[in-house]
C-alpha cells in the first residue's frame, strides 16, 4: 500500500506524518524494506528514477508478502501510537522533574 492509502485506512489527514505515529513493528518493517531496496539497487546497478522506484515497490511487495505469510500484522492494521511530539514533551517534563 502507498503511504497515502495507509493514512486513509488509519484515518489520518494527508499532511500527518505517518512515521510520527508508527510503532516499532511498522517502523522496522519500513526500515528493513528501504535498506533492502537500497542494497539491491546498488548491487544490481539500477539506474534512473523510474527503475529505482519500480525496484523499491517490488521489494516493498516482497516484504509485505513475507509479513502476511508469517502471520505478522500488516502496517495498515497496526494501531496508531502516541504522537512523537507528545512523547518528547513527556520525556522533557520527566527529565526536568528528576533533576535535583
């Protein structure tokens, strides 16, 4: 699924940053897919934006297929996490409270 489709499925606005609301599994799946794509593109000597995007999409489909085959919850079905802005504020507040 595209980021736009995932945002729609999760009820997010188009300008919301999906990664700011993603949990560990969703983030790691995306990072794994991006790293795999970068490695394959480099090893295969893929040239041109269109070819790189096509290769990236293929690898994303493969990662998604592996997740489905393994019984892992796919990203669009994972719950939204607390916004990263809120987490940062909470941690800063805790840090200030714990200072002697």
